[in-house]
């Protein structure tokens, strides 16, 4: 049997740790997909583009604040401001897309909504590549937090950013569970996902609930 110090075991455990960290990021993206699909029963293909928009907004603000140089890390308050600005931009983009592109097609066949979602995704991709917006050149996002090694267990390095990603994903999953099953808004969301017409008859503002879901 191989012991903990065996290089192959160490490599496997390190890969497993890295995989959990990456999976937590995928889980965060999947939460948005789940909420939209659970409420409207269609896949929002522009969802991933909204995440990219948030990354580019974060980069643009970091550059404007002078934190794009290699080896520089913004102070905590600057990182929080960058995060809040990206969140506000993505939320506004989600609201706008739902209001202008999806709401008029709410009674249309599913194929129409599917084609529109793909079209919105392509629109965001191509507009974002314009020179006067973000451009086409890859850029390196400056680190908001210093990715230092917190501990080394059996040769496996545990990084700060990985821990933050996993903890954030788990925390937001718990918050989402509480929102859906323990709040009045969550009950409204579940009602809208079941039947929008009956939910409207019960006094639920269907448009507001769906808009909130996209935000």
C-alpha cells in the first residue's frame, strides 16, 4: 500500500483539492442557471456572458484604481468596492436582458425563447469585443487577495483563494436554500415556477419575482 508521502498519492490529493476549488466556482455559476430554469423553465444562454461581464468590469475598475500592476494587491475596501460594482453591473444587465429580450416572449413558444437567449449571448460577446469597450486581447486580472499557502498537509498545499471559493459556494447555497424555502419571496418564486397564471391570481407580482430572479 502507498503511504501519504508517496508522490503519486500527494499528486492525487493535490489534484483533488484543486478540483474541489474549481468545482466550487462552477457551483456558483450553476446557482444562477438553476434559479432561472427553476422559475421560467428555460436555459439562459447569456448567463455565462454576464459572468464574463462581471470579470471585465472588475478588471476595468482595478486598472482605473491603479491596481493592475503585477505584484500589487488592492486594500480590502478597494476589493469590496470592485466586487460591489461588478455585482451591480451584472444585476443591472440581468434585469435589462429579462425586461427587453425575455419578457416580451413569455407567452411565445419555447423555441423562440431559446433562439433569443442564444442571440443575446452572441450580442454580448461581440459588443464586448469592440475596441472602445473591452477589446479582444486577453488580460490578466490583478489579484484582489494575495493567494498565499495557508497550510501544507501530507504534501498538499491549501491556498487561501481555494478556501474562500469553497466557503463562499457553500455559504451561498445555504443562503439560497433559506431564501427559497424560508421566505415569502421564496414562496412566490416557487409559486411562479409552478404556474404563473395561478400565482398572479393569488396576488403575486409575477414580473417583479422574475426580474428579481434574473438580478
